């Protein structure tokens, strides 16, 4: 007798994705397409005024940097707020 066991017919098949997973994937695809279109349509250079001086930069870079700074500031504010509650 051999000691190898055969897998059951359903064991090797990938689990089916439910509607929520499919909707989430579709939402991510739509979001990726919109972000790509947004980036392609905002390549014009704009003047950016810094605290000391100014420079030219593509608009999409200015928007992305602003988004990242906002995310970081929100994260820091959230961490400080949680620290005070404890």
C-alpha cells in the first residue's frame, strides 16, 4: 500500500471570490485609471513659491507632494491625539 494520499477534488481549486472582493477590485481598477488620467492631464509646469525663493515644477508633482504632506500631518496629529487620550 502506498502512503501517498490524493487531494480531494475541491482542495486544489482556488477559493471563489465573493461580490465584495470583486467590487473592491473593480473600485481599485477605476481609481488607478482615474489617477493615471489625472497625472497625464496635469503635466504643465507651474511656478511654486517656497518660503525662500520659487521654482518651476510639473503640476502633478506639486499635487502629489501636497497629498503626501497632508497624509503625514494627519498621521502625526492622529498619533498625538491618541497619546493624550490614554
